[in-house]
C-alpha cells in the first residue's frame, strides 16, 4: 500500500526522500528538509486500482480474444496506424472480458517495459459485434471518451474504430448503451 521506510529505524532523522522506493498506492509527504511527515495521499496508482476494482467488482470471465488490430490509411489522418510489422506492432495486447451482468468489454494496450517507456498514440480496432455508442474507458483514471461517428466505420461487415487512443497501460472499449458500469 505504501512505503513506510521511516518505521524501520528507531529514529527518522536520517531517513530522507531519496531513500524511498515509491512503489505503493499511497505516497508520503515530505517536509522542506526531505523528511517524511507521516502524511500519505493517494497516488495515480490508487486511482487505477480503484477503477480496476470497480470494473472487476461483480466478477468477469475472460472470453476468447475477439478484438482485432487493423491497419488503415485514410485521407483524414494522412498516415497508417501502428502496424503489425513495425517494431511496436506485435506488442498490442488484447483481452475480451464479459462482466457477470452480461456486458462485454475489450481491454487493449501497448505492452512495454514498466520503467522508462511511455506511449501516447492511437490504433484502429475491429470489433466482432457492432456497438451502438462505443467509448474508451481509461482504466488508469476512470475517464470515459466517447468515440464520435467520424472514427467509426464498417469493414468486411464488422465495425472498426479508427484511431482510438492507445497507451502503455490498459484501456477498455465499452458500449455506453450496454454497460452495467455506473457512469456519472
């Protein structure tokens, strides 16, 4: 949960900010001299854990992966998406989950090392069944981004979401009209 390094010794006089690991979901506050004050606040990992716990709260079952990576060149964007032949193309990871309430979500992300790498881009994804109002659920912070009609097309009878956000952490495609998640 948090790094309470100052409790490992009788005195905290030699324990400074640079000795902390910073791996928990609660982060320590430090005074102007770099000493821990004993106050802890939620870090971004706290919000991510909260979001994942909410999504998984009623239970989910993993289904055979059904979402497909697509490469499209279109005039609107002027370039192709990340493709499977590029150095990063084989790193796209996908999961199909069905919640106990019956709604399906497609988890996807660009696999990367945990430290020293971030990715902020887009990709196109082909869904096995069309969604009325597809959206991206950011599993790191709970934000929901509706996908507008300019970024939805059909290809070979399947719905394709064009240039949806892609990160190095899990995102989910959900249908705003068919979700059991409570959305504010």
